C-alpha cells in the first residue's frame, strides 16, 4: 500500500472464493454482534459477574438492560442496519441515496419502538434523524456524527467496492455515511472497516487488511466536518504494535483502559482492529471482543466482518453460523450476490 491511496492484495480469488469471503464477512458481523449482545453497554465488573469471559453464544444476563430477555445467538441493530444498508446499495445500483436512507432508518426505528425494543438508534444517528424530521436536508444532517454507527453497518460497502484505489473507496464510504456521520472521525472509522473488508475479499492477509484500514482512515479523516478527537489511523498503528506485547491475561483490561470501548469511533473502531491484528483464532477473538466492556456488540461485529473477509468460511465454526442463521432467520445469499454484482460492474 502507498500513501497515495492505492493498495494491493496477496491473492486473486475466484468469484466463488470471493463470494465465500463476502458471506463469511456478513456471517462474522452477525456472529460478533450476537456474541456481544448480552454484554453490550456493561462494565467489565458486570460482565465478569454475569458471564466471566465470553466463549460462545449466551442469553442476556441479569444486568443487561438494552437486550434484556434476548436469547443466545440473537443479533442487534448492528447486523440489522448493515443488512438495511446492503439492501439499499443493491437497490441503488451501488449508491446509497441520502433521502432513501433517512426514510429507511426512520422506519426501522419506528418498527423497533412498536415491538417494545430498547435496541434503537445510536446517538449520532438519532440526532441526524431528529434533524431530518425537523426539516434539515438529509445530506446535511450528519455534520455532528462522530460515533461508530457508520462503521458498524459499513461492511456491505466494503463488499460492493474494490479497494484498488482507497480514495475512491472512501468516496463511497462518505456517500454512505453522509446522512448520519459526515465528520472526519465518523468517515475515518467507517473507511477503515470498509477497506479492511474489501481487501480481505481479494485475498489480503490480516496485516494487509490493517494496513488498508490505516490508509483509508487517514484519507477519511480529511473528509466531512472536523471535530476534535484522537486520530484513528495513528491510534490503530500504535495499538497494533503495542497490544501484542501485553500478556494474554491482561489484554481485556488494557483494551478497555488504554484504547477504550465506548461508541466513539476513535475507541471502538481501533479496539476492533487492534484485536484483529493479534492474529488469534477468529472465534476466540470475538469472545475477547464480547468481554471487554462498553460497546461490545459493535466491536465484535466490526472485528467479525474483517476476520470473515480475510479468512473466508473457515473462520467460523459451523454451529456458530447455523445458530445466527436459525435464531434470526437470516438468508444473506441474495444480498451478497447483489453486492458482488456491483463490485464486478465497478471493476469491469
């Protein structure tokens, strides 16, 4: 990868292999989301009291407020909104129309409220939706959004968009994020995840995927509205070097204390990429992500999307895929086919 925005892959997968990696990315997102569901927004102390370290799918525990009563293997808003974005991308032939997205995300939250769910829109997306309802144009509503809402649902953009030119990929990410997260922090975080997923589909290693994420984050940080916050590219570059030096039994605490696990993009996106960079078993990685406190479902979902793209179907135990598919009624094959058709048209 060069600083001018170009990148490379380490392989040349067949179309079937790329489809397998794309499906594994979306399955990984759903698996991570479901593993983090029972611990989301909880402290380390609460997680340890209820669950210890997460090693698989578990029901929501006694301290879980947002996902209270949800059964093991259930997905949350992370996967639901990623599927929503993917469907709108396919509908728009690769473009996410701001007004159409605003309407869809408003309809989604109203449906969640109607069934009594507390798993609603995040702070940046909620603010943007309220501004849209107040008459602010949809393409101007995201001028304050710095949280990870765009990054958590961006994997379909990475699947549909090649990363042969990172500037072009970031253009697409910004278009997809503009309604809710049109800030340097929001776009940088989403660009990092999209780039890592995209190069993973083309056969990149984990190290290459992190390189691409850092490069895309540097570009994304220059886009949209400026709001103060730690640089995601620099923080990720530091974390990938530092975290491997930490003893295994201290990593959860170190990620929580030094990197951070809040909804802020410069914390949760970096945490997800730092865990990916450890080169542990993907399933084990998601268990750690689900155990670190804070926005665990989103951190594990982002890590799962990247790991699925890089490792393909072998990343996930068959029982894990079967569980998230059956518990949530997922059929992602049509969505993957539509997203890859966009990617193929882009490269032709």
